[in-house]
C-alpha cells in the first residue's frame, strides 16, 4: 500500500511559498537561462525536531552557489559536496534522507531525533525545463497558485494552474512529489504616514509582501522603508491591479476620507482576508454612513474592521501599528474571537 506523507492540514491561505522559496525558483530560472545546469532540492518530510518545514527549497549550481535552505545550515555543505561530485542526483531526481543514523545526527548537528527527507532534482538548461520554470515564476509574479508534480520513477515533471493551495504530498512507495506553490501574504497599505512606516517594518519582519499606495507622490517619495513597493495612484485603481486575492490584507491609514473611502469601496468588493480603516469610533461610524450612501452593501460593509486594530490601549504610531498587525494576525489565524476575549480578561483583571 502506498504511504503518503503530507504537511499538516492548514487553511488554504496558510500554505504559501515563503519569500526565500520564491527567490529559489527565480534563481533556478536565471541559472537555466544563462545555460547553467543546477539542482532543486525540496524538503518532503521531517521527523522529530526539524529547523525547516516541509516544502522548504534549496537551489545550487556547479559553482557551489546556494540559494534557500533545507536545514538552517546543518546539511547544506554535505549536500553540495555530494551534488557537485556526482554522488547524488547526477542525472535523475533522487530521494535522500539525513538524520537516520546517530552518526548523521551528530555529524550534521540536527536537533535531537530529527530526520530530514529531501527530493533532489537535477535541472538542465534545455528549452522544456526553462519553459517549466518560466511557468512557475510567472504564476508567482501574478499571485497565482501552481501545482508541480514530480514522478521520480518515470522521470516525468508537470505543472498546472490550481485555484488554491494544498499540502505538499510525498508518496513514499510510488515516489511521487506533489507540491503547490503560491503567493506570499500581502499587506496593502493606503497612505504613507508614520503609522504606515511602522506597520510596514513590522509586516516585513513577518514575511509579508508590503505595498504602500498614496496618490500624494511627494509624501510617498519620503516613505523610506526598504523592501516595500510604492504606488503613486488612487487606491481603488491600485487595489484592482494589485490587491484583490485572499492572501491580501488591506488597510487605510491616511485619515483623509477622499483617499481612504475610495480604497475601502474597492477593497470591500475583493476577496482580501482582512480590510481595516484607521479612525476613532465616531470617525468609523461616519465612514460607515458614507460608504452605505455610496452604495456599498451592508454585507460588504460587515467585512470592515473599524476602528482598526485590537484594543490594547495603543496611542503612539508604533503601538497602533502593533495593534493593527495583531488583529490582522488573529484574523489570518482565524482566532479573532479568542484574541478579543483574552484582551477582555486582561482588562477586567
């Protein structure tokens, strides 16, 4: 009977490619386009303690350049030596295990009892392989999901578009790997003020892809947070083009209803998993009245978190940013009622 090993079942939005994995797939394509052969390694199963989760990727080439990580540094040097010397995955994809023996655990510094099972695939710079990785990278750039299937026994590899993520599956007996890649979580911020800066910095630490939109180009030019995409445009247009999928959180932080309301009108029609607007209770009530008058439906308006953020007594810009990201995290983890109840208990105490 075929044994199938899958990552723990999570909400579809949770099983997403990390920034480093997106970087790996991009670098693999660059090597291939430059005519360089390389390898792609994927963590397909772990046992016991493991420094990197199932689905983690590593790419390397014949020159010893590495992008990504399988173990946080435990096995990379050994793997590179095996690959470049032809001991592993010389001409076809191969399954390999680290940490099976006590000697492995001691040699590679794996956590106590940790096993790491990987699939390593050689990639040659031919037209078919290049097209394969172009398809994957295009999907990620367009914030779409793509399922990749690798059959180690037959050597076949395929990729297809899918609507949602599914856990990685490694079929041990048939040696078939099915891995879905997809977009990172995105935080789309309307407004380039001080709260936005702190919020962007915190979100980057949590591996969000951060976009800041503000039609006031002169303010946007002074935003000054590295790693953030900036868009000088009206937020409704920008949301239609950049922020309408279920891996996106959208927040309006300008305090200018001429800007925030336009963004909220469009945001509330999207599949974004979180939509919030900054303002006091009175300001938020006035916004709701304006949006209803602008033909936003009551059911769409129910998606709006306003006042924005968990009630933690925040006053300063960094405190407000923490409160906002805390609420986004609670919604993302589908634990908002628990978070609110916990805060109520703290306040009561």
